[in-house]
C-alpha cells in the first residue's frame, strides 16, 4: 500500500443489481463487475475503509430488489454494489471509534473493499474466540432477531409449546434452541428430510416435519400439538400462517419475523382464519430487529457462554468467493441452503 496516487488503488470486484426484480430472482439479475478503489480514506472524512471477509445472505434482501419507496429498508441502487451485513477488516479509518487492523461487523457492500460512510451500523468484533463468520448470523443480525423475537415479543414461559417455521434457517435454528433451553416443547417445519433430521438431531427440537410432505398442514399441526400452540415464531406466512391460527391456544403469541413464502409473489396470498385472533385472544406482533439493537450487549451475555459450553450450536452454509454470491442469495428462495447462508469473500 506504500506510495501515492496510482499505487494506492486496487482492483475491486463487485456484485451489482442490474434491474429491479419481479417474481423469483435469478442469478442473471446481478452482474459481477471489476472497478478500482482508492485504498485511502479521503482527507477530513470520518469514513472507514474495509476489506470484506464474510457477507450475509438474508431473505429481507429480496424486498430491496424491488423498487418500493417508503419501505422499512430502501431499495438497492441499480448499477451500484448490493449491500448487506458482513464482517470486515479495517484498512484505514477517519473515524475515531475504528482503528486500522480492527475487525468489524455491520452494513457493507457486496465487493472486495468498501468505503463505509454510514458508520453508525458498524460494530467492533469484541470476541474472536468464536468463528468470525458467526457475526454474519449467530452473533449478528440473525441472532439478535431470534433473541428479540422470542424473548421480547413472545414473552415465553417454561413448559409452553412452541412452533417455528423455516426452522433450520439463520433465525429459526436459534429460536428453537432458545425455547429448548427455557424448557419448552418445540416443533419446527422445514423443506427437506436433511433439514428435518438437523432440527431433531443437531438443534434438539422435540419434533420436526417436512411441510412439503404434508397434504394437510392443519392436520399436521394438530398431530404435533394436540393441545394447541402457545407461541408461533413466524418466518413463512401464507398457507402456514393460515393453518397455525386455528391451532393456537388461548392467549397465544405470534412473533411475525418474516414471510418468505410471499416475497416473490406479485399478489400476496390472503389469510382466511384471522377471526381466530379474536376468539383465542391471540397477540400477533410484527417486529424489526433495528428496534432492539440496544439489547445487543444483553444478548451477547446470554449467548456467548452457551456457545462456549456447546449448549447452542449453529450451522452455516458457506459459498466460496464473491462470484458465488448471486447464486447463494437466489438459493435462499428455493430452500437450497442448509443453515445460515454465508459468502466467504476473503480468508484474510
């Protein structure tokens, strides 16, 4: 990096969104581009220049591939690198809180190097005795989402019955383990035999089923929850939510985290059983993790000892190289990933 001018530039591979997407996203909606970047922070700027190590693929990113203004997240900018959560190493910093050589996690670009001006989303990696990639999921946004949704929104009690949809994903696998540690009866749904086995044998769910094998979701839920569901952690929406509602117990709670079955539909599916919310006095609440970032220290306090003691485990599906990122992101919507989808940009 020594010297000035041209010597301080580097090639920078980027993933660009070509056009806004309707229907299921395709790899061809994104292109790989190589440009150059200055490896210096502009004079007087409080930006942070980072080398990206790991990138997180998350279902909410599908919403950003549509040109919807005024949503809770802004759309991606066409012709610019996609951005999302990642883990990176600081190369140079104009910000007093970040120093060269430090590791950070937060919002970054889908590229090899990023000049981050919105530094309020950056957090220092304080604990390096766990895999760094965990900060894209277990110790990052997905982990805090599971924690906030389960403990804060659902107000769980020992002995309650808990159902988690998309249970082997980045968030679901954690919700199930939190519920088991609290002493709940936990059932998860997933989309393959491999994932169902993972839920029961790796994550300790009491039961799990492949929703694709069930002709009648209502009957399946009645089978696993003969006395009803106290807590439903909602990741799917659509037909699954409709089947859950009649199976809820009185004063049940539903934390609405995501609705992945709806993201690629031009016309969202309606819900027919919403009257159950009244008759069963169910509280159904949507939430966004951004509202709970103040709880991150409390979350780490709970989860770090449990990781070290092996009481919480986490499964990642890793894709190697930035060029594999479009396929990894698109794969989320066909259930191709097993566990948290991570892209490794660099091992350094």
